[in-house]
């Protein structure tokens, strides 16, 4: 199982390094040069030093990022295409479309739509966007550094690599995904997968739909020395070609994983876990059915509350004896 | 279970081939439509949007996205989709497609690696259209936040469906999220390969299938391929025949019903699995159905937490309602 996963990831990662270098060169955002706490974008706007007020909106997110203050907010005034990528975010910022229509970002072949390289205390929020890779763009959001990433009510689809790739190599990253649809991505719909370093990761995945990716949601901490804590709730992680959900932590951290009220159906493997001995994993009110190879591929110890539907798979549970029943419902 | 090894390869191919301009007439990666737009060879930019989805499809490249700028009627059907494309309305108001007598609103005949994505559309048959979405071929179809209603049945199975999925070969994955399929003469949502060996994975979640003949109709019996379908967090109600109907062919199909409410139909769930097919029920309510809550023609698996009560008859063939496959 590992070999298939690695094959799936290698090529896009190589591309990512090149894309990252290009995005750094090409992006025009002069980090920290800005002053407005609120900046608007519109399809009728124009980028420039004076853009940002609602009567004189900017045209693109990149243009808005060059005039917004750290911790400021960029708001979408009307439907439009506000890319293209690569859009470089180097500061705390919130980008918000609250239901005016499609606020889209596309990216050309090999590029990311968003690359986040923010400071260690910077929180980045992306709300209401449609991020589309056309099958050729690299990642929807590549998060290299920053304190927090919140994505809500977003669609991230059809990227050559991943919808969201959290690749931070240091610090502590808190990520929240709520009401996010990640589909048709070549690697992961959503992933924490640093290649090296010491980053710690706290992830909440609530009301996520991850479908038709190679892998729905992947948490890889094999190459980081940090600790990882992840909760998946109320989510639909179905119809992915490899793992629906994968959690592997060969690091030495005291990690945790909670899976609650979610489906992991019709993948090759519904849920795969390869934890270290210090990791606690709980699964409750989950469904893994119709998976070709395994419902639950358990290479460690998984604590079940006994309320999970694990049936109708090629093999329902690998290592069933380590599916530990805990009668801790109170 | 062999089905899914096909599926893995197919999904990888969808992704790799997502932008292949197999049948692309257009070159734009983004095209807008507006009720104030005009179709033509140069339409598409937001300042000069197209008028109809058909007009936009003519200028969009394979793998591109058509976005709705403002409320409008963007049909009429028949709209033919023959490549990977997204059509998206993200809440600007009604983005409608109507279909005249006997024709489909959308017909999808795309390549085996093509992903098609529809969001935020109101698809209305006016009591005369044939099907809201007829999917004959594609790699994947996602339908999100759409209403599909009032299509008319003139011949059983093939008309009168909100969504009709009718492949004859290959592998296909279909996802429906937040979809209302109502007032259709035959099925709200129907999978029915007319023949052949197509294989199929589907997730239907947050579906309201109301006042059709059959709410969600999964019928593999006319073909030989296997399927795996999950229906979750959904309501099927006031369907004259069945809320959910499943007809397996014994190819190892899996149907999972989770947190489904099927009420005030003729039959809440009609299950006709073949030997080797599996049907699971969990957290499901079947009540106030005028004939049966569960009409079970073989063996189905209850997780023991379903409410099947208050129907004319609650369970047909209760000895085949197995609780042997308990929760883990």
C-alpha cells in the first residue's frame, strides 16, 4: 500500500518545488507595503496604488493583497475571476466572498492558485471561493508557513496535485476546513504532508466532502518531528481512487485522531491508519462500506465505540484484533 | 469487488486527462453567462458574457468553467455536454434551465476521463420535458446544490427522471450533494444502465426526493456490472411507488443507507438484491408508507438502529432482515 501512495505523490512534489520558485519570482505583492484594513475586489475594478475602497475596487486578489494591511480583509463585491494564480499570501489576511456569486481563482499549468508563505503568527482565512485547477494547475492552496489556515464554504477541484497541501516545515499550524468540497484532484483533496522539519499540526475537518480524488484526505507526519492532532466530523469521504482517509505518523509525537459521524465509502481503502505507539485513534459513528480493498486498514490500534458500520468491503478490517472496543459512551 | 480496481484506474485517468482538449471547440478556460449577454464566437469574458449555456459551451475549452453572472434563464434544453466542464452558479439568484416537450435539459455524452460539474442550477421540465440530466457517458459527474423537477414520463425508465444515469460500459463516479429532485413522473434520481457491463460508484447526500414515482431508483438488473452506492442524510417522501428502490444483479454490489428518512411513499425501501449483493441500513426511518416500510425480496442487513414502524405493513420478508452484521 505504501508503494502505491508514494508513486502517486512523487511526481507532483517535484513539480511543486519548481512552481514554488516561480511563484516567488512572479508574484507582484510587495509584502508589508500596504495599509488598508478593508479592500474590495470587483470584476469592474482596476488594480493600482489607489484601489481598495468599495467605490474604487481592485481587480484581482493579487492587486488587493498589495494594498491591504496585515490582518486586513479582502471582500468580494460581485462575481468574477479574481486570479489567476499564482497568488502569494505573505501576511495575515482574510479573503471573503459572502454569497455574491462565483468568486473564482484559476491557475495555469504547473502553478498553484494560492501559495501561503506567512509569518509564524499569521492567520489566513479563505471563505466562499471557487478554486479550480482545470486538471493542470499544481495545488489549489499550498501552505508553506503561517499560524493558521481557515477555509470555509470553498470548492477546490481538478488540480494536478492536491486541492490543499499543507507543507509547513516548522512552527505550529492550525487548520480548519468547514463546508469545503475537494474533488477530482490528482493527489489529495486535502493534505498535511510536510517533506521534512518539525511542524506540528492541528486539523479540524467538519462537513468536508472529499470525492473523486486519488486520496480524499491525507495526514502524513512521517517526515516531521512535530505532533499531530486531527478531527474529522460530519464528512463525506467517498469514491477516491486510493485511500479515502489516510493517517500515517511514523514520527515520535503523541498524536491523536478522532473520526466522528462520517462516511468513508467506495474508495480503494476507506480509512488507513499507520500510527506510532503513542498515538490515540478513536472512531465513532463512521461508515466504511463498498471499499474495494479494505474498509479499515489498521496498522496500529484503533479504539472503536462499537457504533461503526464496517461491512461490504473487500476486507472489512485489516488487523481486526487491534480494533479495540471501548465502552466509553456516556 | 473487482469493480473498484477498474475504478482506481479510471479516477487516475480522469485526473491526468482532466484538461485534455479531446472535443474542445473553444479555447477559454472561463466563460461567463448573463441574462444581458449575447452568444457568439467572442462571448465569454465577464464584460461580454454569453447568453446561454449552449453558447458558452461553444467557446469554453475542455476542463474550463462556465460561471453565472446574474439571475437568468440559461437554457433551453437540450444542452449537450461532450467534454470536461463546470457550470457554476454560486448564489446570484435563479440560474434556470427549462426543457420543452420530450427533450432533456442536459444530456452528457463526455469522454471516459471527463469530469462534469454542475452547481446551483434550477432545472425544470415544466411537466413536459424528458429528463433533467441524462448522463450517458463521462468519468465523473458532480451535481451540487441543484433543484431538478417536473419532468414527464412518456416511456418507463428512460423519461420522466430528474437525473437519469444510463451508461453501457466503463466506470463512472457520480456525486449528488444538496439536490432536490421532485415532481418527476418517473424517478427523482435513477441509475439504470440499459445493457452492458458499466460499473458505478455513487454518493448521494443531503437529497430531498419528493413526489416522484420513485425517489431514488438504483437498478442494475438490465446490465451485468457492479455498483456501490451510498445514500446518506437524505429524505425520500411522497413518492407514489417507492422512496428508494434497489434492483441488484448479483455482481457484488453494495447499497448503504445511512440516516435516511423514507416516509409517506407507497414503499419506503424496496430491495431486490441478487445473491452476492449487500444492502445495509443504519439510522434509517421508514414510516407512514402506505404499503410497506421495507419490501425485502432477499436478505438485507440492519444495524439494529433503524425505525421501521407505522407503515401499512412494516417489513415484507422479515426473516430476511438480518441483524447478523452488527456494528464494529
